[in-house]
C-alpha cells in the first residue's frame, strides 16, 4: 500500500519558487532515496511533507490529505522526521530526550537501546554532552519513539566519522528489515545503495529520474548527482 504520495508538488520561499513539480511515493515497508545535487530541493520537499511549509499539488499520507494538517498533526499521523542538523534537546538527559517524544506503539526505550546501546550507557547524561554521532543516534531514537509509519532521515550521517556512519547505516538497515518505511536523503550513494529499494532524483525543484539502485549507472550519477 502507498503510504506517502506526492504528485506535482510545488513550493516557494516568499516569491522564489523552489519546487516546480515533485513526484515521490513511498510504499509501506519501502526505502526510497531522494537524491540530487545541493540546492535541488530535497530538504524543501521534506519541509513540505512534514507541513513545515505550505505546498501545492497532491500530498497524501496513508490516504489522508496532508495539506489539511498542521505539522504536529503530520507527526501524529505517523511521519517521523530526523531533521538536518540533528536538533536534540541539549539540556535534557538522553533518556528525557527519548521519553518526551514517546507515543504508543512497538517502539520504546528498550527497542531504541537495543538499536543504539550507547544511548542506554548515556541515559542520565545531558544530550548536549554527547558526541556528534551519539546525538545523531539520539535524534533517530527520538523519531522512533514517536512510532512512525514512515521515518524520514535528512542527511543523517553528514559530517560524521566513517565508523559512526557505518553504525548508523547498519541501524537503518535493521529498521528496513523490520519493515519500517524509509525516506532517505544522504550524500553517500554507496551507503544508501545498501538499503534503498528505489531512488528519485531531483533537479532544480523537479523530480527528473526514478529507478532501482542498479539503474543508477555512472552516467546517471554524472548527469544528476555530479559524481
Ligand atoms: P542541500 O543538499 O544543499 O541541503 P537540497 O536539495 O536539500 O540541498 P533545498 O535546501 O531544498 O535543497 O533548496 C532548494 C532551493 O530552495 C535552493 O535554491 C535554496 O537556495 C532554496 N532555499 C532553501 N531554503 C531556503 C530558505 N530558508 N529561504 C529561501 N530559500 C531557500
């Protein structure tokens, strides 16, 4: 079943249009990578689907029209966002960061601690004292505590050391195996390839290419991703 369904999505920052027609669907249990060079509209698309900015076109989630909802309602409907720049609560403990987000469902502290054991070790520490990688794990854990039907990861491994990136991608792979639907945005094609079922590429605010990971040939990567 289609969970997220965006069709012809448009959006603007003031008078400057940023999205001109984005088509993007994520089915239940599917992992879709949203790709494209810098400034092509990936984060803007995420802002539209999480209702942080107004958008035109079709934006449906689980059969509901997202445009009728406020951003907290979108979260309640089951969209879990790990935003770019991992915004955790620096003054709250790690445990509090997780429990304030909690909503009923299978994901709780035990599951998050199992996924990222370091969060159990650091449970009583202030969020702000964690390393960048640990904060990113906390941001993912917090999104999971909301028991989302779709987890959106916007640049979840940006600026992290390779060993930490590997841990996070391993965890993302386990979420995928557990059947969670994922929308992935990341600069690393190699790491996303291991998890994604499908990719959608944006160019200047439009979805211009969609396909399976094995169809992302060197030519496609050079044309749309600059790699
Ligand atoms: P990146 O990989 O650099 O994060 P992106 O694909 O996520 O890029 P967006 O951040 O969605 O791209 O940007 C799409 C367009 O919207 C760009 O032209 C960008 O300059 C513009 N834009 C993004 N955020 C804002 C903002 N807050 N105000 C005005 N323009 C913005």
